[in-house]
C-alpha cells in the first residue's frame, strides 16, 4: 500500500510552516488608535470654552463582542503625553474584530492625581472612527475627549458654543 504524501513536508522547518499559515512573530497588520485628552473651562464668566491638554491620563481601548458568548477584551493602558495625545497599538488578537469602530471604544481609566479636571457627565467612553487605511495599517481616532475643570461651572451658553459632534465633554 502506498504511503500518503503530506504536501507540507516540503517545508523544512517551523518558521516556514508558521509563515505559510500566516501566524508567527512577524506582525501581519497594525491597528492604531489615537486621540487627545483635554481639560476645558469657561473662564472669567465668559461664553467661550478654553481647553488645555491633560498629560499623564491613563486610557485604553475596550471591545465588547456581542452574541450568545459575549465577552470583553481590552488593550494595555497608555499614558497621554505632554500634549494630551495618546497612541495605542492594539494587540493582534483585537485586529480581526468585525466592525471595530462599533464594537470598541476608548475609555479613560484615570486622570493624574494633580489634575484640576473632573468628568462633566456620566459618560466615560468615546467611540472610534476609522480615519485611514494604508500599507497594512488601520488608523482609528477617538478625537478629543474633554473633561471639565473642577472649579468651572458648565454654563449652557459656554458649552453650546464650544462643542460639536466630534468633541464630547466628559
């Protein structure tokens, strides 16, 4: 009786098999999430919001996969830089989530202890928006996540003038 031939035997080592299967140490795609954390205030009783960056805020991406076997997965928390900006390189296991922009959101874990800001509303997450796809890299943006200065009162005239759909005060 003839022995069945395995076509994968032509590959001599593990690295070649891993590469063929599309797995391994070499990163096949990149998914980046960016955004900015700001603190804003209505200064001197005026009607214009003034904003400044929050450095050292901890943010992360959380994804909820629905269905019968619902589960939550998240990325490692990252700190904002001196400009309030963050860049999160999502781990590979989150890359294949369908409709990432509807399934995942950016959450602020905590503000720095010395921050003069506090959440303005109960909402503590920000949806993602696909901003670009190029050379195997998908970029999502959470836009600006705004917090209100502790001593500032959220005057309706001030908050209505300074806000738009893409900027949500927390």
